C-alpha cells in the first residue's frame, strides 16, 4: 500500500511528504519506493511543485555547507531491512525517534530556506528598496564526470546504478554534458520518454505536454519508457536518433507520443540555450550595452532609469547569471542606486 | 541535531579560500586586471577611466584571490572591494593614495 495519500490541497501534509521523499531520494530508492515516488509525483501538480521547492531548499543547504550533494548515491536495497524486522521494540523506537527528528529537522530547515526564498511577501518587499537577490543557475557535478546545469525552475532526480546512469527530469529545463561510458548508458527520463545519450551534450526542456530536446554535440536516442535498448542499426522509426544541430519535439499524448525531429541552426541554438551561464567580457562598454546583454540572458531584467548613467563606461568579466553580484557592485562602488519595480525588473539610477 | 547541523554549516562556511596559480606580468591595470580575473576565475568590474595610466605589480605563484589582488595593487593608488556573497571584485581608484599632481589629472579625466 502506498503510504503517501495526502489530499491534493493539504499543503502541510504535501510538504511533509515532499521532505520525506527528499530524505529517501538522497540515500537512494528501492525499486518499490521508486514506483511509489513516481506515482506520488504523477498524482498532483502540487506534489511536484512541493518536491521541487524542497529539493531546492535542500540543495541550497548543501551549497551553503560547501558539500557535494549526495543524491547520486547508488540504490541500496538493504537499507530498509532494519525497518522491516527490528530486533527489539526499544531499537525500533529509537530508530523511529531518530528518523522523525531527522525528518523534522530537514522539514524545519527546508521550510525556513523555502520561506526566505519563495514567500510571496518577498515580492511585496522587493518594490521597497530591498537589496537585490537573484537566484543563479545551478550546476551539479556528478560522480562520473558528467554535469547538469539546471535552469531556475528545474528539478532532477539522479539515480546511478552499476548498469545505468539515470536522471529523471521532474520539471523545467536542464542541460546535460555527459561523460562517455559505453558500459553504463546515460538516460534522461522525462514523463515516460527516455533520452539515451550516446556521449553528448544536450538540453531538455519539459513543459506540461511537450518535451523539447536540443542536441549540441553527439547523438541522443529518443525512446519510450518500456522499450528495450536496441543496436543503433536496428533503431525503429518511432524512436529516432537525434543528431548534433537537431531538435526533437515530443508531444505527450495519452497514446503513443508524437516525436518530430527538426534541423536547428547555430543562431537558434544560441537563442534557445541563452539561459546557460557563461563568462561575458566587456571592454570599456557603456552600461546600457552591459545591461542589454544581461537582459538577453536572464528572466530578471535591469533598466537604466537615469540619463546620467548612460555615459558610464565599464570594463568587466562577469558570469551571465550573476545579476545580483553585478548590481550590488554597482550599488556599493559606482554611486548607483538599484530598486525593484515589480517582481522581475530592477531600475538603476544615479545615487543622489 | 538541528543545532549540530547549524554548527557544522558555520564551521564549513569558515573554510579557507582555495588558491590559484598566477602568472601576471607588471603592466597597465586596464590590461592586467583582466588577466588576473581570468587566472583567478573571479568576476571583476572597474571603470577604465579611473585606472588609466596606473601600473600594477607582477604576480607569480599560488595565492588566494584576495591576496593576489592585494599583491598586484600594493603601492598603487588602487583599492578593491569584494562582494561578500558572490565573490566578485570592484577595483577602484583610492583618492587618498593618489599623489597630489596625478590627482588633478585623474580628476579632470573623470569629470
């Protein structure tokens, strides 16, 4: 029986369940738990959102600690043995207490981090000269040398085993740079569609009814969930191999998904992947040029709201997603004042 | 457990900054600061007019980003401020360190 039966509107319970899943996914899921987890995610959008938020909070905790995340641990099928057959009631009680305390601690810390980052009252505060805080793109370095860049709304679940390197994209958009390992295929699982990397760099964006794959290097095979791997020469027509400079748009339907493979040119690729952070280099450029470049690459935009600032020229090397650091340095060193106008716009003016 | 976790985080956040290997020649700040940034893998921001004509010291060896910048700017009229959260640096002209005659020149170019 699935122990996760929360009502879709009971957010306290949903948050608690999400916290428990974070704990379990971090130590590795058993096959049964994996099924329960997938069911739980599929049951409600609120479940997925809660998991994404709690995952973010937990990763933020890891980031603060300077620790590498541990969600790429292999599955340990024996992990729950102690639970199923406790040696004594005292031991069982102690374990129950310890685990409850751990879950409670994670829930409290996670809720605190999520509250400080996502509480809607923050938005209210933003328009009142609140210091600029802008979330950056996250990068996960995996144990095999592969890496994943996660766009702001993305959440993934990493599940490595001896046979397969599997990543479930639960929400949003992520870019994958895969280390070659012919013995262990790298598979990205998105709502029943599997993208099998053949040593490659690719981007996957998951919207509600559509998955968009862009391959920038190497090849990726698109497969349906239940299908077995086959030799490339025997690839069926409905499971195409997507080559470099191609994209596959997979429309998710109740029956067989519809897969469309299209050519994509280098300009389109740059436009589509503009969210990925890179160092941008400016030489004595007007502030307006620098601001335009940041704006092209970020959801949060800056606007020069003062004629006097247009003549300011700057030299800089900055990560394209570090809007926050850029604005703060302007404020503290270049007599610039920054204030929020709504949720995603920062107005820049000369200090008076 | 909660207190232990917080204590652990505090300890870990105080860990020393990693060192980088540098090889930056003496030269004009407008050029050398960017070489420094590239080797240190840090972000920098400066007004090119305020560093014009100022030379920085050579930098060789293994240093953390802040010590390296300290060596490069020692004895020059430059100072730097670090963004505590993202680690990015702003490099500025320290008016108090500018000798009297050059001060006037720099001021006139700034205005």
